[in-house]
C-alpha cells in the first residue's frame, strides 16, 4: 500500500510504519517491509492509546489520531477489497488529500462523469481493465 500511495498521491506525505508492542519480538515476520518502531516502557504507546492487536492508527499532519482501523475485523489481504480501499482512503484523507474512489468493477470515479469503465481514462492503468 505504501508504494501505491506514493505513486497515486505523490504530493502527499504519507508514511506507514508499525509499532511493536513491549515484550514481543518482530510480530510481522521476516518478510515484512514496514519500518518498525519498538514500544518501550517510557512511552508505553500501546497502553496509552488503548491499542487492540492489529489496530492501524492513522494520524494527520499534526500527529493527531484521524482514525483507527482494525485489520482483524477488516481484512486487507485482498488488495482489491473494499476494506483495502477504505484504509487506503483513510491515509489519503488524513494527509489532506481527496481519495480517488473508483475501480473498473464497481464504477466509482473521481471526475464525476460516472463512467468508470475500461473506456474511461480513470481506468486506463487499472489492472481490472486488462484484456
């Protein structure tokens, strides 16, 4: 998702990282690509923010909580899912951007022409438009 956000919204400063709970090893596994911060007892972020396992805290430009999205309740393993799009949009909106909510299957688009099909320029790069 980080790479997609950088490519689709290059003017926005969006950085995704993980905060590992105190007392736990690398809970993301060895194949993760997110930068990871280790919570420590002096900060105790997990407790002070009342974090639930797999919570995604989205912060705005002032480092205020914009929203919380739990990945156990809202799986994003399918990158074409509504959950994935919803979380991605949360990052964009927290950074002050306007989310482009469209895809070739659902027919949403951002230019208001109500034509999000494979003939629409919005979908030219969408993989769902591939023949």
